[in-house]
C-alpha cells in the first residue's frame, strides 16, 4: 500500500511538470510576439531594460537560426520571473486597436460605396448619423466621383470622399 502512495505522488509530479512546460511554452510564445513587434509598438509595452535588451538582441539576430532560437528560449526564461499581466494587457490593447481601426476602415468604405451607389438618400443617412458633416461637400464629391467614373478617369473624388468621411467620423 505504501508503494501505491509513492506512485500517486509521481503521477502528480508528471502533471505538474507538463503544466510547467505548457506555461514555459506560453511565456516563450509571448516573448516571440514581442520580438515580432516593430520598434514603435514595442515602446508602448511596459518592459524592464533587461527584457527590452534581450528582445532587441533577438530582433537583430533573427537571421541566425540557432542563436535566434536560443535567444527566444532565454526571453521565455526571463518572462517566467516577471509579472506578465501588464505586458499581455498592453499587447491585447495594441492588437485590439488594430482590429478597431480595420473595422472603422471597412465601415467607412461601406458608407462611401453607399453614397456612390445611392446618392442623396445615402448622403441623408450619413448626415443623420453625423450632423456636423457638410451636405454640400458630400454632394460635390459624389457628383465629381460620378463624372470621373463616366469618363473612365481614376477615382480621385471617391478617394477624397473617403478621406472626408474619415475626417468627419473621427472628429
């Protein structure tokens, strides 16, 4: 009976080891995300100087396959000794901001396409959502875009309309 108790303890240790390994791999994956960030976004992440130096070194040696792999492991090991919650939160906010910008971009494209397809009714719908917009400017850009399309010219007015919609919605 004493032997089976030892066996249960070993079984618990195996689970703990695999859990530790999963956590270590998660830390290393987090480190890889940080290494993949451009310098401008990396500045927005709360990193201590030692970790930032290790990440910048990994970015410099990216083309050295074995050295890069070892540096990522080192970063993962460094991450295990830190509270990564603020880092994960900052990364999430960066990624979420990107998704929000994409969603806004697609919404603006739909609004522009609706104005180009429907004209005054779509302009009226837009003005109901954004009363600060200039009806005259919207109509002018709509007419210019229609004229350019009929003449087979590049859609400069359609691009200008998109820019104006972005100005109005982000103001």
